[in-house]
C-alpha cells in the first residue's frame, strides 16, 4: 500500500507552524523538561546512539585484528540519521545534531515516544527561516527514506495530527482574562487550571492514547504538579512547613524521570539558599568563607567568593571616599559640562579600574 501524502489546507500549515513553539502549556506556565526526562524507549541501542558521534568507530588504533562489527539490529537499520550533514536545508541547523528520531521496531512499526515529537519540533522550528512546505517536506523525506512503509505512514499521520493540534491550541492559549479579576491570584489559578484541562482534552481528542501519553504525558504531569504547588501556596490554613510537606508529597507522585530531576533541583535550590543565608549572616568575608566551607562548598570556590567579597568591601570604602570628595567640592559655579568632567576626573582618581567606575556610576544612579 502506498504511503499517504500529507495533504491539508495551506492555511492550516502556515497557521500552525507560525506558532510551532507555542502550545503545550498556558501563558502563565510553560514547564520545560530537561533532556533526560524523555520517556524510556524500547530500542536496544537507539538511546545511546543519540549522543554518539556520527562516524564513531571502534578498534581502529588496535594493532590486533579488530573484532567483526555486530550486525545492526532491526531498530538500528530503520531510523533517521543523527545529522543533516554539513549543508542542512536551514542555516540555523548547521553544526547541530537532529533532536529526536523516527525509528521502527522489529515489526516495521513506528516507535511512538517523545523523541518523535522532538523530531517534528526540530524541523518545524525553522519555519520563518524556510517555508512551512520546506520544513514539512524534509520530515516527509526523512520518514519515507529511512523507515518501512508502515512506520513512515504512521509518522506522517502523527505529523498531520500534531499540526492540527498546534492550530487548535491557539484558541486555548489566547483566552482573554477578565480585566476586573486579572490581578486576583485565585482567579488566575482557576483560569490556569481551566486552560490546562482544555489543552489536555484537546490532546485526547486529537491523538490516540499511545501518542497522547508519549508526546505530552510528562509535560502534563509536571504542569499538574506545578498547578498543585500554586494552589497550596495560596492556602491560609497551613503553615510554611505544612505547605512544604504537601508540595513534597506531590513531588513524589511525579513520574520517575521528572521526579528525580525535580528532587535534584529542589535540593540544589535549598543548598543555594543556605549558602546565600550564610553570606548574609557573616560578619566578614573570612567568616563567610568559613561558613561556606562548612556547607560543603569546594575550597577553590570558597576562595573565589571570599576574594569577591573582599573586593566589594574595598569598593564600598572607595565609593564612600569618592562621595565625600564630591560633597566637599563646590561645583555650583561650574557649567553642567564642567561638573560632568569634574565628576569623571574624580571617578578616575578613586576608581582606576574601568569596571569599578561602571559600578560606581550605577551606584550613583541608585542613590540619586
């Protein structure tokens, strides 16, 4: 059976692709999942290949007879390449690896995971630099060239649905807020929840369950976690400890891929907050250094922080001397231009370093 050609109205293509990076969340919140949050795939080695050099080889410098290369698996035989080569169709893609992949399993069927959506977005992000038809044509060519017929047809069907979803999502993204309630946090939270619910419903009606979960499952889980956190923060019947306990509970309900990352980020944030508090509470740069060392900051970083704080102390002292000198000078009889020249001469006298002079000018503006 011949693979279906993507054929839908030109207005839909242009409309959807002009906002290809829009959608997937409401205007208040667009959670961005780090690369390691993609759902696990079923290919035996495809996930490792995504970060490997295109022309990597093994054993070429070994003087012994190299072992024969293993036969590629079916999944490895049927997948799109990692790069568009030295002259991609869009200049902005030069020197990049293709984000995402289209690949088929041992039965010749498309493996539907988050990397399919990433693959679409990689090419569609060039719209504006190239025409929508060119970007879509590149995806279609890749699918037909590197995948079996059934997998290519499935990929192009998903692309058709993805573009239609992007267009429909615009009406959700552009929902107007009630001007009278725009600044009300409770109203904002309700509007956000309603919009996320409408987006989820739109995805469910546009895609089958497999594609919906593969494309948006992690994103929706993180959006709902963030929404729950905002709602908890607005509660007046909980102490800060109670709020934190509930947020921690919601964090533990996240899918493992994003839960691990979120927990690391949360731990890092708490560590940074503790270090900032240590600097604020310190009576001197050396005291700050001792507190930071106790909190586990590496020795070389402690030295850098202490040096920076000492430099800032010296700067503050010079600035006070500079300001006193400015106040003691009688410039009332000078023209505006002469007063500016006089100030610049004093700046160069007290701050020989150009960067310090810039900070001094900023500080004067802040004190004016």
